[in-house]
C-alpha cells in the first residue's frame, strides 16, 4: 500500500485521491485554504467532450486584442511587467496555429471521452450523487456571420467522432419550450452532459473522509524535503509529512510549488466569474454557451448558473464587477424574457482556471524526481476532465498501464 500526498484539494486532487483510495493507497490531501473556496465549486458544471479545440488556436490573438479594449469583454490580460506572463504569452502565440489544433483535437477528445465514461460509471455506482444529467449542450449564436465558424466547429467535431448538429433558431426554441430564446441558430452536441459542481465536491469530500482519506484544509505548503532525487516530505504550516509519492494538483498556484523544486511551469490563472439564480420558475432545459458573449447558462435543479470571462491576472482573486456586468447584460440578448439583475458582489463567485500556453493539461511524472507527478493546466475544463485526470494520475503513480497516451501532457514539454 503506497503512501501518497496530494497537494491541492480541487476536483483533480479529489478525483486522484478517489482512484488511489480505490487502489488501496493511504492518501493525504492538502488544501491551502478552505476547500469550498476552490475553483471547482463555482464551475459551470458542463461535461463537454465537444470541447476538443484548444484555447491556443488561429485568430485567438487578434480576437483577444479586440476584446481587451472593452472593460466588459469576455477576455482580458492584465498588463504587468512579469517574465512568466511574457513567456506564457509567447508560447501561446507560437501554438495558435492550425497544425497545433489538428494535433490537439484527438488528444483532447480521448481524455474528454475517458472522463465522461468515468462520470457515467460513477453515476451508475451511486456512491456519490452529483446531479448527473445527459441533455447535451447548445452553442447559441445570434450573428448570421457566426454560421461559418459554427459549421466549421461542428465539422471538426464530427471528423473526430463527436456528434454535432447545426440547427436553426426555430429548432432551438422547440428544444426550449419553457423559455424564449432569440438566436439565429446553434450547434447541438447531444453527447455532452452536466452536473452540479458544488454537490460533486461536497459528496467527494464526504466520501473520501468517510473512507479514511486525510483531507487537511488550511495547510499551506511552504517547502519540500528532497533526498536522492525524491520528494520525501511535504512541509506545511501544520507540520512536515512524509510520503512515497507526491502529486501536485494545485491549480493556478502550481507554479509556485514547482518553483521550490527548481521547475519552471508555464501557467497562468484565468479568472472566471459565476452567479446563480435560485428558484427559477421557468428554467432552461439544456445547458448553453452564448457564443458572442462567451458566457454559459447551466440549469441545476431549480437553479440556473451563469458563468463566463477569462481574465488572465496571475493569482489575483479580486472581483471586477465590470466583467460580471458583461455576463449579466448579455443574458437577455439570448433569453429575452429572463430578468437578470446585476448581482451583489457578495453573491458573485470568482475562481482561477489554470491555463497552459498550448491549451493542453499537464499530467505526468517530472524528470529529475522519481516520485513526483503533476496534474494541472486544464483551463476551463477542470471539472469536465476531473475523473479522467484522477484515473490517469493513479495509474502513473501505481506504475500501471495508462488508459490513454499521455505524452502530449508532459509537464516538462516546454523545458
């Protein structure tokens, strides 16, 4: 039975703990703050095998520069003199090519489908209840000029074996009988699903603790003990702990951890915001992404969660209400009868998505350390890829055959 320490109590850390526990390992999870403050709790809750085009893609630089001119736009990079940001931006620019997209699509498809299969398995086992719903996803668009882009994305998905249907605004309305939808059309991905991320995280924590996993929140990692090419201890403000294997799943804070080990990990926190309407009498049935607004709407029982924006601002978690205003004001463009007021700041959640410069996660062992595994960099796909990531990490830690080829996820691929 291996003794494993996991640094980071987000969705990837908890799913890693879940699969290691199932394999008979003794597991300890460290979280620097309160678990409920993590990025995974405020997620849109979408499980999206349809999302196989990486963030680094042709046209993203030009589009991003245009968005940066508006304080309410869905994308923003906070200008600052920071070498890590410059390096990340340079690598992002180098990977924003069609060749990179073509290489990435099958890799992202495979880990997305692996993760969805594992979610289905978890739902059937009923050990944890996380509101699993398989109703698909609507990518809504209002501008006729967006049709070629949507047709292209649908074609890319179909070529990769993902079902995608380009439908009219009238067909969208037929799928949403309870709410008015004003759009030109949509791409419908029937293979997508959604969950309640708050429920998922609560249930995972409860299950793991009941089964003997030590989950230590408010334990900030200050350093690591090293010996003979191994990380033999994790040093926190609550003491020092020894392990046979160490896994870093610290999200946007992972580079601060790897730096203590002499490892430079290109990663930036992409801040996102969400807020949730309660007791929605006429709710949407199918989760949706509002293309032009780059915002999402996810039904969660009688609640409706809106989420959006990608604000590259380091590890700054402060709330910029102009970004929230951009989400709130865009909703009635798509759902005209839905009255959505700007929420109070204390009702707004913000979290940092860990974004790699090429849009692929980091999953794998780290050269130079025989017992260290990194799992981060999932961007906006953390919850969607959580089970797949946890399964892969458990297989790597235990030296088992992996469920898919992970070479493209090498944490040291940028040197």
